[in-house]
C-alpha cells in the first residue's frame, strides 16, 4: 500500500510539473483547483507539494501574485497578470466542462493580423470526437474596448480561414471575455456585435 501511494504521489507530481510547464506559470490556488479541489485541506496539500517540488529544484518559485498567491514556473519568466488571468480562464473551463469534454489545446497569443487573441482553446467531445473552440480575451485595462469590432472585422474579412482549426469547426469560435468592467463590455457587444457568439465573465466569476 505504501509503495502504491508513493507511485500515485509521483505520478501526480509529474502531472503538476507538466501542467506548470504547459501553462508557463500557475499559482498555488490554480494548482489547488486543478489537482486537489475535491480533497479536504486541499489548499494546504497543494502548498506542501509545491514547496517540496520547489525545494527539489523541479519547479521555480517566483514572486507573489496580486492575489497573494505564490507563482510557480519551470523556467525563469517574468510573470504577468495578463497571463495569470488567462490561466484562470483555463482553470475555469477545466472545472466547468461536462465530463464528456476535454481541453486538448490551450494556445497563447495567436496572431490573426486584425487582432492577436490572448488565448485559443480547443475542446473535444470524447463521445462524438467533435470539436468546439474559444477565442479568449483578458480585459484588465481602462483603454477603449475595441475587441467586439475587431472580431466582427476578422469574421467579415475571412482572415482566419487558413488556420488549422477551421476544418474541425462547424462555426466561428465563441469569444470568451473576462473583464473588470463587465457592464461596459456587454454594452459594447449590444451596440457593435453582428451575430458572433460572445460570453462575458467578471474576473471574480472565474474562481469556481
């Protein structure tokens, strides 16, 4: 039993390291949500495992994030709040997808000329093998919000048709926006959207 538990712990640690490497940075809370959310004292367990992996030199402990969490990476990186929130969207989707769906790709900063999306998420239905997709935008500034116009322009221009995901899609991807000014973004969608599918989440709605 002891050896079995050790093997289970080793495999879990390996998955944690791989997830941090793929996401570039993850906070203690994000690792808790992804790996220990269903355990009592899950946050404390996550803290202990991350501290141990850091002491072993398998991951790097960076500065504290804006929400008081430690940030971990596998390489030296300058953590940004933008990337951090993009990864909260990833965690949110992982925790809210139905059991028959899985995230197969989560890419950063795809350049479509008209715009550069913050992330692009590919979700596969494990029963039907069909795919659906999200453009993801993190809105943290108070600058003019022009993404509704830009996504409509991208769709109208067909400036996305050479991308690999088009042959797997049955419609233009949904655009998921997380923002500190939800009312303002919803008003822009109401005024400027021409049939695209938008979903808007306040930043605090990501912490499921």
